[in-house]
């Protein structure tokens, strides 16, 4: 087949010109929910001047910044109080600069609640797809990379949600400290069907779903897709369980539904947020193996934030987690103020190439922000998009 001729020189020039126009103004907006404020940052290729202007449309929905004949616009994460006829002109910093930073205070409207997010699903919780409530005996699970079948329809008769990590310890605590009932630590007084070291019994034909995939223990082995050889989970030698990582799967809940998967960064955000809830910390040391000297340190700085950026292809705002991250050889090191903060650190293990995926997604998310906002002290700053209710809505 004859290939169409391409003017490489003009094509490259056009691409370069488009990139230059895109980079002329980089607009980024965060909705700071707790203080009812829009935080706005703009990166320019030349310093601002008296002709640089920022306005919000009369309906309170669109932010536009104009500088030296170039214009950039984004849809705001939440509408400001609209005006009936004219745009709202914002006050910019007086000192000329290539990096502009300013804020807009929001006026809370009656019935608006926590800011009336336009997506309508701001519940503050961590949305987790593919729970036992939506999976059926006809569910089919495939490798998301090569579409090979991992679990056939009818293989799992019943799906159950696993309790969170440490369930036995929490039950032990509840039995010992049950409110409004006398209790004693004497032996033999309370008969329980479990101990703090209990494990859930496995049943043939029963599948269990969890928010976190297994960290893996000594003797466990990876589960490889027979076609593409991707590590899709772990086989637990101690229990005989096959743990599949949702990150690497595609799922169809019945024969008439299409096979669906979700974006990698959303699964990674879900994983971090679940670990934060379970371990009760926001700071983590992430490693692949217990003896790894090189680790990834994470700080879930803002778990839930709505963001608009001129670098996002979609005109809609997105729901993200803001994460500070750095590579280090010594997880105990730290002389800066953030590292010196008296906050506990949790631990998280990732399998196979998941560590590389996480770093790549954090770096990509950081590109939604202006260059000046991508670093804080010796930390990198990234964004991971979160699941929303629309991701798990029936199709």
C-alpha cells in the first residue's frame, strides 16, 4: 500500500509551534475545599505586565488568562458566584513574574453544602470498583494486557468482601473492651472462634475481594499470565490462595456486558488511599522486597482535591490525590522540615513493575502543574487521579 507523503520539516515546525502556544500559558487551579478558596497558579514564558489579565466568565464557570496576545482558559473545579452581565476581573500580583500565584475566595451559597462539586459524587470516601456486590457467578476475569482468560464464568459461585487488614486483632480488642459490659482478662471466660493470628478459611467456588492486594510473604510466588507472562498476582503458599491484583485485570460481570478495566493511576491512587485508611498514616515507605536498600517514600499530602489544568485534554476538572514523593537509599534519613515532622510511617509493598508504574504516574500527574509547583524542598510533587462514582456506575 502506498504511504501518504508527509512534509517532515513543516510537520515538525507545526508541532513545535503548537507546543510553544500550549506552553505560553500554563493554568492550574485547585479547589481548597476546607477554606472555600480557589488557588490559582499560572506559568508564563515571559514576565507578566500591566496588560496581563485574568477574568472569570459572567456565569462563574471559566477562568481565562491573557498575556502578550496569548490566551488560556480552564473550566473551574467549582463555580464562583456568577454575575448577570459582566466578567469578573481578578487582581494579579503587582510584581512582574513568570510564575503567578493568587487566590479567589468562594461565597458559599444556600444549599451548596461542601462546595457543590459539579460531578455530584463528592462523598469524601474512597471509591473501590469490583466489590462483591457487583460481581456475579457469571463474572469473567481477563488479563488486561493480552485479554487471556484468568477466571472463567461459573468458576466462582459466590463473591464475598474481605475484611480490612488486622480484622482479627480488631475483633480481639472489641471482645475485650466491649462497651457497657463487664469484662475480665481471666483465662477461659470468653470463647471465640478465632485468635489474633487467625486466617480466613478458603472455600472452593468462593471468591473474595479486598481493597489491598497481598504484600506477599516468604515462599509466595508470582502468578504469571500464560500468554504475555505479566505478573498478575501472587500464590500464597501458607493458605493456597490465588491473589489477583485488580490493577492488572479486566472484568465482565455477565455474558452480555463488555469487558472493562480502569486507568492505572486510578488503581494506584485507590491502593494508596486504602493503605492510608487501614494503617492510619499518610507517609509510607514503599519497597518491592524486604531487603531492598532503595525505597520510594510517599507523603499523601492532600488525599482529595479537585483540579483544573490547561494541560488536561478534557475541559472538565478532575478528582485527584496530591502526593509528595522521593527516592532514597535510607528511609530513616531526613533533615528538612517535612522529614523532621513527627508523623508515623507506614509500609507498602508493590509487586513486579508496579513501583515503576507508580513513579511514572506521579511524574505524569506532576506535569498537570506549572513547573514551579512540581517540587517542594527535596520532594517531587505529583497528582494521581481518583475513582469517582461514575467509574463504578452500571453501564
